[in-house]
C-alpha cells in the first residue's frame, strides 16, 4: 500500500528529475515551442517541494492536490494548468484514504489524464503529453516499471508526428522530427513514480 510519504517522495523525485533534465526539456521546446518548458517546470516543482516541506499533507490525495495547486499557481504557459489538473484530479479521485493500492492509483491517474484531455482537447497521436500519459496509465496494471517503459516509448514516438495541438501545431509540418517536450516531461514524471516504487521495493 502507498501512503502520503510515498507520494511526497514521488513529487520530490520528480522535482529532482526536472532539475536534472531542465536544459534538455527547454532545448526540445526551443525547436517547437517557447523555449521555456524546462525552466517553467523547474520553478513549479521547486514550489511543490517547498510547499510539501511546509505543509506535510497526511493523505496521498492531499499530497497530489497540493502539488497540483502549486503547479497551477507558479508555472507559466499551458504546462501549469495541464500538469496541475493532472495532479489535482488524480488527488481528488484518491479521496481521503490514508493509503492506496496500485489499482486505485491507476484508476485515479486515468481520471487525471482524462481531465487533461478534456482541458487541452488533445487525444493520443496529437503530439502532446497525452502520448506519454495514456500508454503509461494503460500499462500501470502490469507494474510501475511497465508504466515507465510505456511512457518513454510514447514520448519517443512523438518525434515523427505532426503536432495538432498547442503551440507546436502552428508550425505544421515543421513540427515533424522533434520529440514533444510535454510528452518528455510526462515520461519523467512516470519514471519518478517507478523510481520511488522501486526504492520502496514495490
């Protein structure tokens, strides 16, 4: 079972991963976006870490809801509302349970991903974060490692696609040949989840 401490460590592991990969995310974004994806997410996840140190929510749902709120209030562009919605909706779906199982987490994450799809109007194949998140949620029933692999494959698979949503869609065919930064950062978030679970022996 996964408790609030597990979810706090997931968020701090994600923050460390974003810190490490910020330059790569920004480089990807400079090709097809505003060249600020890495720096924006870095600022947002640092705010999440600071908020969790200060408040220490005591349920998994409360951890994710707080994290989502921080991302919405500190991250510019589309990333803040999209990532914030993902985490807040997942947290809301987990409810007030002090501990959750892997199946509950998979269901809650699916609710979060559905909310992101509704907010952004994106579907799989549109070259967005959805291309990493949907396969990850689909694979989560087979374990955290399977979810990580599916998210990474989904992110890489955005390279030959033409963007149909977001700023990259303005480029038309010129968006082809570039890996989507949002899918890449989403894969980092899922990898952080898998790393946290492996450290726990889950």
